[in-house]
């Protein structure tokens, strides 16, 4: 039997008085993150508004995943399909190798099914769009 590794996230916060280290093990829920932000705010650290503003600036990975959710929720698609949809959505180029890497990660995370190999590889969302 193969055990799934426990996820562990460590956050270090620095202020005038020193350093605060918070470690999350297991599932990191929205509620836990909100509690952490409240704690940081109480300590006089960064404000929740600043953190939420930074979180809204999507990473390239999250933008690729968003393109997949919006355009390819049902049916099979290739990395080239995602590349074209990404460029249409954001008006910026993305390397095919980057898209392929992100699709592989999403597959490893259990969010996508994959079939085929090389240029014939295709992916499909596992969960319906409303669950992603």
C-alpha cells in the first residue's frame, strides 16, 4: 500500500519584534488561511487587504488552470489547444513546454486524466466544471 505524503507548508512572518513561524500540516483550508491573516493583522504585520490584493494577481499556473476550467471542462484536449486558448485569453505567448509541464502537474494532482504519449497526449478534466 502506497501512502500519500502529508502536505506541509511553513510560513515565516517578520516584523519589528522578530519572526513568527506557522506550519500547516495536512489540508490547508480557507478558514485556516483567514485565521492566519487575522493573526498577522493582530501582530501589526501586513494587512488582509494587501494579502488579498497579492493573491488576486494570478500566477501563470493558475491562469492555465483557469483557461482549462473555462474552455475544456468536458472532452479531451491537447497542450496545443490550451496554449492557443491561453494566448487568446491573456494576449501573451506561453511556451508549449510550459503548458505541457503544467498539464502534467495537474494530472499528478488528480485533476486531469491523460492518455497517449508525446504529440498524441490528450487530457480531460476529471471533475465537472462546477467542482473545479
